[in-house]
C-alpha cells in the first residue's frame, strides 16, 4: 500500500514538471507574440488617427478651390458694383458664402478672400488680424505653420492659399487670393480625444517647428524624446516604431507621417505597462503550480489513508461475493463515505433482489444522463466567431452591433446551458433559434430568415435543443458555401398522427445519393463520419417519442434542402400514448 502512495506522488510530480516546463516556453513565446500584437495595434490606432486628421485637412484644402469657382465670388471679382450699396450687398453675400463654407467642416477654420491690389480682405471672421503679408509675398500653395504674436499667448495655425489666376505665385501679381486657415487647437482636441483611457501621449511634430501637444503632455519630456528619435526623411506615407529610454524608463514610440502636412504624428507610452500584465500572469501561474504540487502531495496521502485502504477491503469482499460467499462482511472505519459503502455492502448478500432493482434504476438514471450529455455535446462553435465580432465592432465604435450581438448571444447560451428541465415548449425553442439566426445574420450579413409556425403548435412540449442543430447545419452546409448567402425558412403543420416542423434553405443542397447516405447514417451507431448534431437530434426524438419519430431529408426543386422534424402527435415525452 505504501508503494501505491509513492507511485501516486511520483506520478503527480512527473505530470506537473512537464507542464511547468512547457508553460515556461509557451509563456516566452506568447509574450513575444502578444508584445508584437500590442505594438501593431498601437501603430494601427495611430495611423487611423493620422488618417482622420488628414481627412479633415484635405477637406479644408478643397475650400479655396470651391470658393474660386463660386458664381457670386466670380461675379464680384469680374464686375465690381459701382454703387456703394450694391458693393456692400455683394460683400455681404460673399461673407455669408465664406461663413457657410467654413462651418461645413468639423474643425474651426477661417476662409478669406484677399484683394492684394486694394489691400483689403473679406473673411469669415475667425481671424481678423491684418498685416502686410496679406497683400504681398509668396502665395502659400502648401500648408504653412505660422504664429500670430509671440510668447505663450501666440495663436498658432496652419495656412494655405491659391491665387487668381492660378499660375501666379506672388500676391502682388494676383487679382485675388483665396486663403484657408485652421487653428492648431483642432489638432490638440483630436489628440486629447485619442488619449482618453490610455497611457499614451500623442503629439504632432515637424523638425524646426514647435510641437503641437495634447493638453496633458509634458513639454520637457517631449523635447527629450525628440532629441533621441531617428525619424525617416522625405515625404510620402511612412510609419514605424522605436524603443527609446528616458530617465531610466523605456518607452514604445510609434510614428506616422501626414500626407497633407508632412508632419510626424508621434505617440509614446511606457513599455513596461504594456508587458506587465503578461509577466504578472506568468508569475501567478508559477505560484499556482507550487501550491498545486504541495496540495497534490497532501491529497495523495489523504487518498491513501481514506480511500486506498478501505477500497482494498471492499475489493476483497467483492471477490468473495463473486465466488458465491454471501456471508462475506467488511469492517471499514475510515470515518468517511466508505463507512456508508461498507454498511450497504454488508446488506448486499441479504438483499440481492433490491440490488438488481437499484442497478435497473441506475440504468434509467444513466439514460437520462446520456440525454443531458448529448445536449452538452451540441457544438456552440460559433461562440468564438461571435466574440471576435463583438471585439471588432467595439474597436470600430459600432455600439449597436455590439449590443445586439451580446444580447442574442446571452439569450442563446442562457437557454442552451440550462439542463434542469429537459422539456420546453416549441415557442421557447423557436425563440432560441431566432436569437441564433440573428447572431449568424450579424456575422454573415447575407443571411435572411423567416419563421411561420401555427399558433397551436407553439405550446407543444418537446426536448430542449432539437431545432437549433438542424438550423446550424442548414447554415454551415447550405448557406455559407453559397457566395450570395441565402434564406432559412421554418414552417410547421400537424397531421392526424404527427407534428411536423420544416427547416428549408436555398443553399447548395445535396444530391440524392448524399441524402440516402445521411439517412442511413442516422440509423447506425455514431461514427466519425456521421454529423454529431444531426445524429443526436434524431436519436433524442426516437428516445422521447418512439421509433416512428426522427428526421427526414428531401431536396427542394428550386435548390436547397428541406429537413423535416417529425414526432408522434399522441405520444408524451416519456414514451406513453396520450389521448
């Protein structure tokens, strides 16, 4: 007996040590994979922010072009009103046009029509400062970063202009200049929005220019960071990541180049905060393994004292009963459940008939357990895809899809995992199917369905999870292989002897030979080739309603497959005939 104890301890140690080694290797690999994934995600988010900024700037870049073609402005430039009142009215119309064009952008901006020859300008009103640079100097055909004033109170903004005529590059030679300006505060607002809920610190930077920071950035740290960065030179779309050490702490720096401005959008975050959760999980696992090892040794000793020794006595008594010695008795003093087993073992020889009845009852309970096990084997493989759908929708900000998917997923698993009541109404079963179809429709976006079952049938009692596996097969094997998606239709009717439920799909269908093979497999013991879900449903219907119940398949002339769920109309779920 002591050798059994030693073998048990040795077996546990031999099992845990390889697990520990494998997990260590796996942790190092997964840490590297997760680190790269997190870095890639950070860079992708930064590029997305850069695209949003570029989109707003590109929209603003088109404003001067649109204004240069506006008929009111063209009329004003080509035919100046001689009358003072007409001239004021014309200018008022231009100011209204500039204002309405300006507010069409999500960013605060200023649009101006500059008349260099007259040394005056008409503006939408955001920037009212005037200077000689408005009437002379080069035309800013590309975005230029300028500041009005000096010191901390200076207003920093970007400017872009086009001349009339377009070929002129100096304001003095142009008859008119169309200018658009936007404040750097627009960029700051987007950086603040991006930073919410993160440890990141994004800022916009161009060599030789003061950086545009988010509201909570440290100017000193940004200055140190810029001094250590190695940014690519030249234009065009470029992005990348670097590891930079500042004041003894390592930072992950991601950057992307603006196609509109040529500036760098830079984001930095403490590198340790990225990998800390992974390291904490690894250390926690090591502690758990050590604790499990100690508990396993203690459990082995307890198992030997409280299980192995009493079990050996019971085995000896069983061998005597096997040889016909019904006078065999055992004396177990384990102070646990073995006392109870020993007492009933001693009664076994005197109550053999009762034992047979107990065995029969146990078979019935085993049959019920088998049914529950069949239910639990119904494969919810779509769970993982549904969770990834929720993650992707959340990342894209699609709140409605996240809520709808989560609600239907919760309803589906709340229903399918309940095993305390195996009898449900057809109405409840169809509600589950409806939730499942909504989930699949969200995932595939090319699935339609219709459920039309007569009201008297909805209250019929039937086993749990009978319809869903059939609908799942229709989607997986019928609809998904079809490029154009398809339609699932569920109808029902009652005949004199049977209740019938029809599940139809307009997918790829099955050949007559495939249907004959599938029908034959349903009557055979479960094999690897047979579909587990279909086989389970067929057998459960036969268990509950008799051999005449089950599944039937037939092709639809227009394409697709019809599956018929049939169960006896006047048979209860325990197999008895009812009126």
